[in-house]
C-alpha cells in the first residue's frame, strides 16, 4: 500500500490526526484468576473483558492485560500472541516463554491459528456473506486509527454468518482470512451493518471523540445503545499450530443481555454455562 498522503482538515489539521485515547482501566489483582480459561507451564489463556487494554501503558503493570498477567504469573515477561481492541472481549493467548511465543507468532503470521468471533450487527443480515475488500487508512476520518475500504489497501477477507436476527439486529459468527487493523469493524460498516456500540465505525466517528473528551453519556447511549462495541472473540483453535487445544469463551453478560432484550437467540455452544 502506498504511503498516506497528508490531507488538510479545518477541524483537525494535517493527516494523520492523533487523539488522546482516554484513561485506562486499572485491573485489580483478584480479577485475573477469574479470567483464566486455561493455564499450564507454557500458556496462559484469558477471557479479556471489554474494557481492558492488551498492551502495557505508562500507568503501570495493572493497567493492561499483559502487565497484569505477568504480575499474576510472576513472570519476567509474558508474550502476547495477538491483541484484541480495548472494547473487544474474549479469548487472548499469552505464552510464558520465548520459544512458545515464537512458535505461535509464526503460526499467526502463516494464518494457521483459527479464530471465531461473535458480533451483534445493526440490521437484518439474511444470509452468510463474505466481504473481500482491501483495507487501508481512512484519511477522511477525524479519528486517525480508523480503517476503510480503499482500492490501494491491503487484501482483507471477512466471513459473516448470521446466527439469529430479530428486532433490527443480527447476532453473527465472524471469521477472517486476514488480520488487518479493525478488519471486522471496518468490513461490517462497509457492508452497511455496523457493530452495535461501535464509536468509530458506527453512525458517526465523531462519537468516539465525544466519548474521549466527555465520557459516556445519555446522548451517546441513545445512538450507540451499548457502551462498547459488540464484538467477542469466542474461540481460538491452536491445533493447526501444533498445540492440541481449542479455547472457548462464552458470550459475555453485556452482549448476552442485549440478545435477550432484543429477541436474539444465542446458540448453546456460545451461551454462558450456569
């Protein structure tokens, strides 16, 4: 993809326009054990909540999933195999040693690790659909991290399979063939079925700026409905990478409650176990 060309905006100045990301949520030490999906001598698999950042920040180890995991497991380093956006919940895999980290990161690069997401989309998606559209930087957006479909972008393929539709919403299973920034969210917007609660790829990217500057409000709730984007990594299959494990994380309470309130049926294999 060609290098981005600066564009002027009377609102934000030359592209790229960087914005503050808002305060990070501090993690209590007692929370980490409740997130554990699997732990052994080489792997720590966690079910990340939808308000926790993955990468370390300046606020110390308890401000990120990686830092908290390292403190919990008393490790000199913990290796994040892949990241989830702050507001995306679900399965995250960390390696406890460099050899396992290298092995799994190479598997990720070769697209051997299979991930399954659940998303609540706006509108009725009547049948499975594949979006095969290149993605690159959205230079017209007031939010510098935003991606968009553009002809000079990187090849990106996303498969959306509706599981249940009701009340103007669709619960979908989502799988990707590439790992571009914000791929699912950008492709969902291009499809015309943005994720519920998506501040950047929803009705107006300026809602993200409003949230960063002023926090969650009744006005934002009226447009976004959920306080975070309705995206959850429900399954990670490491068997093609030589690790005989498939890790699952049931639909979290906020998304499950939304489904219940709007008549969406959650398949039993993704439902929380009582």
